[in-house]
C-alpha cells in the first residue's frame, strides 16, 4: 500500500516531463512549419515574378540628340547659358529573362540643368569674345561637346 502512492507520483512526474518535452518539440515544429510556409509563400512568387515579368535595363550610350537653339551669344549682353531646343539621347538596352532577347530603346530628353539627364559642365565668360565648349558628363566621362561662340556686336 505504501508503494502505490509513490508509484502514482512517479508516473505523474514522468507524464508531466514527457508532456513538457512533447510540447517543446511541437512548438519547434510549428515554428519551422510557419517560417517555411512564409518563406515559400513569399520567395516563390517573387522569384516567378522576377523570372517572368522583370526586365533588365541598362544604359549603354548617352549622346547629343540636337544642339540648343542658341549657340551664338553677344558679349556683354548675355550672362546665362540657354539650352532650349537641345536634346540628349539615352540608349537603354533591355533583356527579357525568359526569351533572352535584347531590345534597344532610345529615349530623348530635353537638355536642362537637372539631375535626370547627364551633367552639363561649362566655363563660359560671356564678356569675352571667343569659342567655348559645353561638356555633357555621364559618370565622369565626357559623352558630348557643344561648341558655343561669344561674339562682339557689330555697330553699323
């Protein structure tokens, strides 16, 4: 009789320990299943989207499309550079991942002093007659030169 309660006590202890171990293993399995499911639900569609719909675009060439309307300035009268009418051609090559085909696309942008088109560098003294160059810079490389001339106004 005396052993019976000890035997039950030992069985209960063993069951509690076994239940705790089973619970830890089950929680670990649940974490693994949940994180694997999330990874599969995010990574697989993203990979398929990149393969099917994503194009790889890179700029292969930048050049002058047309010169600005004003390339001759009068000494002492002008003090700013006018790029109106000038355009920059940007050649973009796109590659489709599935077909592997490459397509060239040329876009034309107006010349201006913002950061969407190549940088424009110039050192023009509008008070001294002479021929000057405007440089179009793309990643520290000169991709185009535009000559401008500052002349004296002739008096008649």
